[in-house]
């Protein structure tokens, strides 16, 4: 996610939250204040009456504006380029799935007890494919050891594939890692 899309997402959420709070306040005002009308509603209602447009027409105007916003939102969502790809490598008739990359990394890191799971997805960034490997680790794991082992696993995966795959490794924790039990070796 780029900075621009992140900012746009946050602004959209802020506007939706402000609208939700305004609707909640307008709905709760008569209940909290013993049925007295909201002081901000009177000037808005007077301005609506002064335009000469019937109140039913105002409802249709608002509905039309919301419908236009909905169409614009759908157009934005449906015209965005697909950034997720299934194939990490698709060159010369040879296709390597991103699950293969995850399996190679998982096999190379199988003896590391602090690693809970390994997943990989391929994304398209600036007309290039990049594989993002997500490695979930336990809390308080030895990060220096993990860094060395992950670097060795990436090198091993590149050697076994016969080519260097553009790879971004993300070490994560999370709720699952917080409640995970230690591995027991018999």
C-alpha cells in the first residue's frame, strides 16, 4: 500500500466516522433533551425552506448525491489494477507458484523452534513481480539468529530454484504467536 492510498483510506474512514457520529448525535438528541429539537436543525431547515424546493425533493437530491458517490466508489474499486499474482516467476513457459517459494522457505526453516508459520504471496510492483514472504515468529525470539537463518533459507531457495527471486521477508508476531505453545521434540 502506498502512502497516497493509505492517506486516502484514513481520510475516507475519518469522513465516514464523522458522518456516523453526526447521525448518532442527531438521533439521540431528542431522547437526551426531553424531545426538544436540535438547535442546529432550525437554521438548516429554514435554509431548505427558503430555496423553495419541497422536502420530498430534498430527500431525492440527497439520495441522488449518495448514488453518485456510490458509483464513483465502485468505479474506483473496479478499475484498480490487480496487484496479486499467483506465479512468482512466469518466464519462458516456466511458472513457479508462490506456494513453492513458501514451501522451500518452510522446509529450510523447519528446525527453527521460534518460527510458527511461513506464507508467501506475489505482488506486482512497477511492472515487476515481488514475492513477500511473511514469517510469523514467537514473542521474544532471537532476532539475530532468525535473521541469519532466514538469509540462509533465502539463499538455499534461490540455489534450489536456479534463479534469484525478488523476495521481501517480513517477520511478524501477532495474536497467534502470543498464544502458541512451544514445540516439543520427542
